[in-house]
C-alpha cells in the first residue's frame, strides 16, 4: 500500500473551483468592491448549483440585501442550493425555497417563518437536514457542513475589505473562518465604505467582495422587554427565583432566556435581591445580550461582567459607556461573538433559566407546536448539563450532590430551570400530558420529537405555585408528582396525588412561596427597579436609546 | 431606584489602567515593535500584581520566550499573578510558582510538569482554581477568568502588528479576543518580522506589542506515532474497532485521541477497512490534528475533511498540498483553531475514541495518578455526551435507542469509547476496583476525583478480549460484569461471574473477536498501511517531513 498504487487524484479541486469563480466575477468588481447594482450578476458568477450557501442572519443581524439579491438571480442557474445558516427568518429565505432555488436546509431557528416553512415541508418542497442549536451548527461548519459561499453583513468596510462588525459581530467570525479557510468565497454587505475603520473585526484577507447595501442591514430588537408589561405574577415568580434558587445555590454565573419572566428577575436585583443582602453574592457574571432590563442592576453595581452573543438595538451608547462591564474594543464599541458566548453559556455558567410553551410529566419541554417548524436557537445548548465540564463551583457541586442519589462517583451538575406561569396566553396550560412536539415530529417526518430541554437535564421548575426541585426526586413517580405539584389549576395539576405532593413538600422537593418566607402580597410592580421603558432610559443616564416601537412618549 | 441614587462610579477602570500601563511602557517600544532585550522591563511596566495572565501554550505551540522573560522579572514587583492558560508544560511556568510570582492557576493540562506541580500543591505554594478542558477554559475567559495580559506566540508579524499564526493558530484567537476586547493587553512573540505576511490571522488592532524572539517558539510533535511501535495486539484491537464498532454504527464523523491504539486504526483504514468495503462509509470527516498516521487513509481517498485543533511538526507541506482535505488559507498554509475544533469534536462528531490508564467497574476512567496533577486537555469535552446536540445521524440515533431502555422520550447519544489493552506498561492492570484519582483528590484537596470520562458517558470498551457495549446494560450489575468480561487476566477480570458474562455475550453486550468474524491470526502488522515513519514519508509522496527524533535513516 503506497501512494503510487492510487490513481492520480487532484487535491485542490476546491481551490481551482474558487479560482474559476473569481475569474468569472472579476469584471464586476473593482478590487474587492462591487457596486450594488452588479450584485445579482456577481452572485450568478460566484455561486454554482448544489453549493452550500450561508446567508448570515441570526435572531438579530441579517444580510438582508444579499438575501433579496439572491432571490433576483436566475433560478435556472442558481438552483439546488443547500442553505446552512442560523436562521430562516426573512421572507426571502423562504422565497428561495418556493422559487425552487433551495432544496435543502440546515438551520437553528425560523421564528417568523415557522408556519410557511412547515407548509413547504409538508408539500415536500424542501428537505430539512436538521435543526440545530447555534454552536452545534457552527461546529458542523468545520466538519460536514462547510459553506461554499458565505453572504455576510457588517457595519462598515475599508477599501481593502477589512470589516467592522462592531456590537453586532455575532455569527460573522465563525461563518467567515469556516468558509474562507476551506477555499470558499465570502461576500459582505456593509452599511458604509470608509477610509479608516474604527477597528478591524474581520481581516480583509478573509473577505472576497464587499458591497455597500442601499439600506443598512436589518437588526431585530429581540431582547427588549417593556417593564410596563410585567405582571405581578411575574414579580412573584422572580422573587421565588431569586430567594428560592439564586440565593440558595449562590448563582454567580448565569444566562437568562428571553422573556418577561426573566426580565422581571433582572429588574428585581437592585431592589428585592439587594434588600436580601445578595449584592455581590449572586448574578455577577453573565453570558447575555445587553438586555435593557439589566441596566438598573448594572447601575446598582450588581453586575461585574457581561459577554454577549449579539447586541441590542439602542444599547450601543450604553454598552460603550460601560466598558468595565461589557466586552468592548479599543475603539470604544462593543464586540459580541455568538460562538464564544454560546461556549460561555454552555461551559462557564452555573445556571440557565428560560421559559417554554409546554412541559410534560417527565419534565421535557418544548416550544414546538403543530404546523410550525421553529427551532430553538441557543436554548438547548445552554439548557443542557455540560457533561464535559470539569471545574467546580459551589452551585454546581450542590446540584450534583442533590441529583446523584446513590451513584458512587460524585460529579457536579448545571442548574437548568424552566420558569412558567401555569397558564400561558389564551388560557393554554403550560403543563401537558403529551408535548405537541410528538405531532410535529410525525407530520414533518422528523427523527425525534423536537424537545427544547430534556427532562433529564431539567433541574427545577418555577411557577406561581412555587419551585419543584427535580434533582431531589428519586423515582419517575416522584418527579411526575413534583411537576403536577406546581402545575396549578391546569388539568395536569388538578389530578395530582395530594398526599404525595404534601410529602414532597415536607421533604423540600416542592417549596411554596410561604415555605421560602415570600409573601404573595409583597409581589407588586412597585418592586421593579424600572416600570417602563422610560424608567430604563432614565436609569441609563440617557444612554439607552430605545427603538421607536418601545417609545410612547 | 434610579441612577442618581447610586454613588458616582467609574465604568472605565480597565481602560484607564490599560492606558496607564501603556504609558509606562511607551518608551520601550517603537510603534508596536519591542526589541528582545527590552522585553523584561516591558513586562514589568505592563503587568501589575494580582493580574490574571495567560502565557499561551497548549500541547503544541509555546510562547516560550515570553515565559522565560517573565521568570526574569523582579519578583517583588510582579507577584500574586493568577495564570489562566491551557497548559503548564514548560519548566518556566513552574519556576514562576517557585519564585513566588504566581499564587493561583487555572489550567487544562500540565503533562511534563505534573509531578513538580503536585509537590507545590502539597507544600501549599500554589492554589489551583480548577483543572478544565480547553474549551471550558476558553469559555471562562469570557465570563470570570478574562486575562488582563496575554503573552502569545505567532509565526510572524508585520510592522503594524498584524500576526500570521499559520498552521499553529491553535488557542491564539480565543485568548486574544477575550483579552483585547476587555481592555487587556496583548504581547506577541514572533519568529520573524516581515514586510508582508502570507495572510493575516490576527489583526494588528488586537495586538499591543510584538517582539521578535531570539529563537522560534517551541512546538511539540505530540501527535506523531511511529508505526514501527504498533503491536499485533493493537492491530487486533483496531480491527475490532473498525468491524465491530465503526462499521456497525456507520461512524463517519469522529475524533481520535492520541496513542498507538488509535494510530493502528488509522493505518488499518486503507487496508482492512477498505477490504471490508467501508471506504466512503466510515471515517470521512474528522476533528483531528494532522496525524502522520492518517496519511495513507487520506491518500487512499478514505478521508473527505479534517479540521484541526493545532498542527503537527513536519506536516506543514503535506497539509498545504491537500487543501481539499485540510482547512487552509488562500496563502496555501493550514489554519488550525482549537476553540472551533473542540466545538466540532463536541457537537459535530458521532464518536470519540481514546485510551486511558485506569477504568473502574462503573466505567469511570482517568489518567490521574497519585503524585501527579496532569489534567486531561480536551478529552472530557470530546468524551462526553453532547446533551445540547439536536441534529440526528444514524450512529447517534442507534446509540440513543440502545442506551435508553424504558425512557419514554427518544434521544440520540454520542459514542464514547475507551480502547485499552488489559495490561499496560509494566504489567499495570488497566481495570481497577478503585481509581487512583480518589487518592489524588484526597492529597491535592480537590472537590472531586479527577475523572477523565465518566462511566455515564462511556458507551463501549474495547480490549484484546473484545467489545463491551455498556449502552445495552440495564443494571449496574450488568455493567460491572460487562467490564469484567473484557478485563482479561487482570485481577478485576479474573473474578468475573462467568455465567453472567456468557449471558451478556449471548445478548451481544460482550462480543469476542470470533463473534465478529475476526480471526486473531489475521491480526498481523502486515495489515498496517505503513509500518514505519519512512513508509509514511513515502505514502505522502515525500511531503511529510518528520522531526529528527522520528528518523532512523
């Protein structure tokens, strides 16, 4: 066996194909700069049928001009594309499928397009490779889903093609690195081309073409929650989380999911938590987007460090003015990085807390509903026990002790918490015998029901009825009754075994607000450190600049 | 509650401290370039007592000149440092502790310094924060262990401070990003300063100072295994892995630990596996350093893609000549990236296989031994079920089905395999009643015994006696007997319950070579695609250039 036994093989097919593509496109650009009106022929010159293409977009920044331009290409030339990207959130992403240009997708989240996507799957117009979490999809970029062409978005470029992505750096480094270092092609849309960038986020070496888009790339203010909409039940659940969980375990490093439930917790830190003497003892280090509702806690000195997946519209001046807290460059503006922040959420946080639509009696939870293929973004990565973790912390060690019963080898465990009201909108119960995910799996022909967080990874459930500590349950029956025991007046909660639930309460597996010294009558909106978006602006010293839709003054 | 209630607080202490440090050092540099003979005063000007410092180094590239220079600084000025870095592998790292300059360490691996480190811990000269896996430590860089000063190593710099890290990019992007975007200071040692770099791996914006080291940075050829040393028992175990495991599950995406056991598997792919018709069906996509022993499989067209944590000495020309396989830049040379490759190993691979020193009867394994504090590098990250994973593959789905017994919610599982001879060097048994890790934890005052791979995550054990499939075991007793049943003539293996072991074999939980149609007499070194380093050079068409210590011709 040696090399000469093997027929002659070329080892640079990717590089030669790349050269051929660049040669076809050469006349459309001057250097690396492409005029906006030549972007459609450029894409037609650079992309080939069957290519894996990443159109950058996540739940915030979108390469929307490049997506719109791709929809204008000739469908007889650019076809059978395989999209490999974080989100399918723009109508144009789905248009590409309907036009027959995209035949396969691997992604993480489809949010607003979930219903359209489900219909296309049902009519067999598209094959879904898989639905990932963000870090998992980035990981596959380096193994078996490397993009051939990446269409990315940046704030600005210089004339050499260096890019400034600033606060919304997000997915860009991961996408570009995988593409450019495997002979792929990188095209960036930018809001402006300048002589000198504030800083270089992506070196020009890694970028093939730059186009100034007619309009700035779209950014979704996804992490803004108006404190005015936080209910007193959410205040109560926030108090339970802080006193019954964060203080108990000494949670310093954490990630919050999006929603009013977690926004309430953030707004209770400088008031309720501070009164409990918890400043410096909980919630000091975060893997979190710059949530406006975190401003009062930051101003109160509660927070030491925040690393972010992405940015948040309107928070640019605030984050720039708080470089001790946020990760910012020498130019003064923030740098986010979704890959590193997901790694931080997975490996460096002791707790993840988020909301869901449904929880079953094993503790499996999902936001999947029939007729919608939405995905879970980053939640499964943060909401899973990180079994490769080896460093200890008091919270992690205690969770491990509680959860391991008679297993001989000690180990820590991540705290993974669902916080839900027992009934959500339209009086839909949050607790169910059977997840809708089963039906979705059947109709969409999925290998497994799309579970966001598995019961095995879930450690606590918080509702307005109290906390269920699933770590302490020793049998599936105890676990089921612990869940029923905080499920309130939902059908699942109504048929609890009351004697067993009382027994669980005696053992501290279920804890009611009164067991924790929390008076429900204290749970008023007055406890919130900000009760409106205007309060947040005030708390920021005028640095937070909320988007128009959040202003009513 | 609003901002005016809070005493005036500065939010730019990091930036101001940085400015003060740079001002102190300004006269020592011209632009960003520092002469080598001024590096000691530069470090004294830039580093302050109590700083978190990262001296770049992993199991390959080492910022050795900067480490040596740090040992020359005044210990009355630079003291109480907290090292936060992948390895403590150089004598200088330990010297810093002995000199009283470093009082706390957080790291991943200490390999050659493990014994010295253990003595320092015993004499209370050093506090260990924790021993991490690489990705876990990088994650903490963005949460609670952000370096204040990073001392890194690159191949070359230009006069603006852009860096070329080339094949040995490794940890650099993760370290630099965390440091520079939190107001820290980055100092790079380079082998040469040039007018024009082959490519930019790290932008000048992110680097404060560059010093040309008197000698090129050290690189350890850690992943080179001489095929001449592979035994026939290792050939047999390799055949078992390929036919009994890789083929059974259809393993396409994988990571191999270091060692002769896995090197044997690599060298059997173009021969034994090809004869079984497995080309294109197994081992196509890898998260792996460029192992020289993978050359014959690559040349045989077995391999489609390899992404690497780091490079390997002597493999530079070979990887550059195989850009379809390896991740390479437009300049033609490879780019590695430990953070992304660890993410790939965790989330995008279906199998991890590696060796260990000890396995207990629950399947917990560890390389920790008394008197040595060594750490595990990346193994725990790759050798753990990735519970945040959501994409399916046939191998992952099958492992999940096998492992979940009566759990109602289906889920996939990663294959995590230990491959060991029942006796290792000096006739030490690989199977033990109790891991030495327990003793080490007691003497070194660790929170938990340092387990490399937990029994809960381990799915299979391969020895010369066959495969134990732990997924199929339904009770702790079955698991114990499955392990004893492949433990050979070790004391643990000798006291197996032979009836139960035969029952496990009948159920396919234990499989002997003959059960898989493998004749032990076929397991000869003739099956290896290369039987010497010289064969590897030949297979590479002369592109592989082994380091001197591996040449005997």
